[in-house]
C-alpha cells in the first residue's frame, strides 16, 4: 500500500463529509447583532430554508417555496454545491478503486490512472465548493459594508466555514492522490505465492557443512549361506 494514499483518502472522504454537512446546513448567514434592537431573536438562512429562533430555544423553518423567487446568487451556490457533493462522491469511489490495497481496479498502471482521476475529481469538487462559498460570502459582506443598504444585514454563518474547510481538505487530498502516481510506479504490489508444505526429506538435504545427507538402506539381496 502506498503511504501517500492513506492520508489522501482520509482528506478526501473527510472533505466530502464536510461538504455534505455544509449543503444541508441552514446557517449560511445569520442576522447581525450590531443593527438589531432585539438581540433575543435572530434569523438564519441556508440554501434551502429560512429559519428564525429566539433565546428560549424555539425556532421555526420554512423552505423556499419556489426557485423563481430565489435570488440569483443563491441558485448559483446551489448548483456549485450540488456539483461539489456529486464530484466528491465519485472521487471517493475512484479513490477506493485506486488504492493499492484493494483487489479491484486491475494492474498497477490501471490503479495509478484511477488514483490520478480520483485526485482530479477531488480537486474539482474542492474548487466548486470554494467558489460557491466565496460567492455567498461576498454577497453578505458587500451588503454588510454598504452604507446605502437599509434592509436586514447578515453575517457569515457556520456553514460557510465548514464548506471552506471541506473544500481545502478535498483539494489537499486530490493533490496527494495526483502525486501518488510515482509511488504506484516505483513500488509494485507484493505478491505472495504458496509453495506448499516442505517434506521432511527435503528439509534434510545437507549434513555437516554442506555435504549431502544420504540415507542408507540395507541390501535386499542376501547371501545363500545365510539360510544354511
């Protein structure tokens, strides 16, 4: 097994899990406490739902009823994050097939190509997630620092940081997978052949300093005088 493939697989699958958590999270943006008079109530929004909660612990969420009234940047982030999750899923499958410890995938050359493909897919997944989260964060910061924007201002939610972390892990894992091709070409897989059980006579082939050990058998022919 290549030593570089183990951390690459951990980074890739960990990043994929973080992307899934970011997509289903509703805390992409939260209301700021700076311009809010009632600090006990806050609103947080995600790609799929708008939620409101208070200090007592009760909250209510409602989904976006139609995609035609959703703002353009949210739709773009939805597409990018769905693409990131899909690429991360296929990257994880390719990574498992490209591991040298698995029995599927064919020869070492084929496994090296599959591992490189997994690395490229992981990098694309990370770039899609990084772009989607950055686009969403840019919209939030632009509205927050715009003095002419009089509507409710929001701050960066926890889902954005989870998405950035997942994107970084996917990119790191993909780069390691791409560089693991050299390890696959240099160190072939170990093949263990079963030679069968050695016999007792073959184990005693030499006797005292390399001389062949020969067993002596009594002669089957006897002299006629022995019976007289």
